[in-house]
């Protein structure tokens, strides 16, 4: 009888010390959007609510200077790695796309995220800005003009935490924050949203890294670490 009581107490202690993974994530949902797709959409749409300004609905992105792998493929590989890491930690993950065809405009993509029931929206991209540029950076709204004060503040906090975490996990120095009210993807957001530029495909060394599974796992851990801190 004593042995049985000791066994039950031991199991209860383990449950208390090591809660279920799903409980650790607090039942939160993350929407991950891998930027671009195989073919762009040249027709235009309004880039922000109430604005008469228009932009192309979708572009196909850039290409690795060394690997010649198109950005839309790199973005998807990183997004899938992030999904795997986040799900391992107990988060529910909704993917914008799992293949290289997703004929939705930037505005439609963000609206899909808004309606998904997700708590946050992470847009995965890579950049093209010269052979010496390196490290992750993020794109945020310059003001609360289109998204409102609450979403603006939460987006800035989410983006900043994930930027610091990905820089640390990859051992890279962050290349900073770009603030602009011209990002269609962000302007239509109703939930915390930002763009993570994981690195530069125009940098030969970083191009190879961004397209390697080992580096993609480092980025995924950084993204997940940042998400953990945001919800802590």
C-alpha cells in the first residue's frame, strides 16, 4: 500500500514539474506566412485601408546569388522549420501555404491571417541588398496610422523580441528595423503582425546558410524563443 501511495505521489510530482507541452504554450496559435510564391500577381490593389495608393498584389521575390534558389522556396523551408519547432513546444500553427502556389494577394493573405483565429502573424522573407549585407532584420509600421495603437504596440514588441532571439540563435548581428507605412502585409493587420527578413540572399555566404537545414533550424529556434518570450 505504501509503495502504491509513493508511486502516485511521484507521478503527480513529475506532472507538476514537467507540465504538458500544450499547457506550456498556453493554447496559443501562430499564423506563419511564407512570403511570395512561384508567380507574382502584377495587377494592383490598395496597399492600406482608406488609401488611394496602389501596389502590385504580389511579387515572386528575389533569388539566391550563389544557390540560385528562389526566395519563395527558401521562405517556405524556413517557415516549415519554424512550424516544426513551435508545434514541438505546444503551439498550434496555421500555415499560409505549404506549397509554392498560393494565388492570394498580400492584402488577401493578411485577411486570411486575421480570420484564422491566430494570436500572432509572422511573415517569413529573405532580402536582397548587396553582397556585404547580413543578419536578420524586421519590418514594422512607422506609426499606428493603419493598424491602430494596440496592434501597433503589440506588433513592435513581437517583432523586436523575435529579432533579438533569431540574431542570438544564429550568432548573427541584427541588421536592424525598417519602419514604414507602405507594407501592404502589415497595413491590413488586425492581429500583431510583422515581417521577418531572415537574412540576405544577395550575400553568397548567407545565401548558402539560409538554404541549409542546419541554419534553418537555428532560425526556427530563434523564432520559437521569441514567441515564448512574447507570450510569457
